[in-house]
C-alpha cells in the first residue's frame, strides 16, 4: 500500500516526504494552546483560555493523519527499520494523544486556573518538543 501511494504521488509530481507538512498541525496547535492558556491569566484576557482549548481539539484531530504520514515516510524512506528515534516518536506520539484527550475531557476553559490542568498544557509542549527533536534527528542526523 505504501509504495502504491508514493508511486501515485510521484506520478503527479510530488516527490517529497509527506509527514513534515502535516507535523505543523499538532506542533502549531500545541504551541498555540499553551500561549493562549498563559495569556488567559492576564487581566481581561480570560476568554483566551477557550482559544487555547480549541487549539487542543484541533491538535488532537491532527495527530492521526500526522502519525499515519510519519508511518508511511518511515516505511518508504527508512524501509521500516526499527531505530531508537522511531520508537521514541511512537512513545511520545502516544503520550501526546493521551495528554490531549485528558485536557479535552478534564479542562474547563470557562474557568482557567493555574492548577494541574494547566500543568497538562506544559506537558504537551514538552512532548511536542521531544517529537520535533527526534524528527529532526531522523531527518538531519
Ligand atoms: C503527532 C505526532 C508526531 C509529530 C508532531 C511529529 C513531528 C515531526 C517533526 C517536527 C519532524 C521533523 C520534520 C522536518 O524535517 O521538517 C518529524 C520527522 C519524522 N517523523 Fe514524526 N512526528 C509525529 C509522529 C511520528 C510517528 C508516529 C512516526 C513513525 C511511525 C514518525 C516518523 C517520522 C519520520 C520518519 C521523520 C523523518 C522525516 C520524514 O521522512 O518524514 N513521526 N516528525
């Protein structure tokens, strides 16, 4: 299946890896989520907690296609070879998914507080940094 997809893409002139383009969805939404969450503690900006929460939802929706594209690139460009950074990325992507679902379920963006729920926003940034770092190591060595 993987080679059929890449053969089709190359026939229509697309020869790049798929995953890097999609990574911007979860990466950007996670960064936006924490920035808006922190900004919501400033006077008169409480409403931005909702914006941060919406970033969490969109980031969560972006995980499946991003991880799938990562899987396809791994099969196509790295021949599905198991290496440390691939395993690390799978673990981090799973943890990020769990953390985002936890926020989606637990958080009350109408009443943002500097509590454990806000701690989860910091956690998703750390996980996203880990994913970006391990992706960079795979891509650029
Ligand atoms: C939501 C989860 C994920 C995020 C946010 C993410 C993020 C990234 C980023 C930022 C890069 C560097 C891209 C660049 O050079 O511009 C990257 C590269 C890479 N990632 Fe991921 N990643 C995720 C999940 C996965 C998974 C599950 C796999 C494999 C099963 C994977 C495999 C790869 C590979 C092979 C590369 C090297 C570049 C390529 O050939 O696509 N990623 N990732």
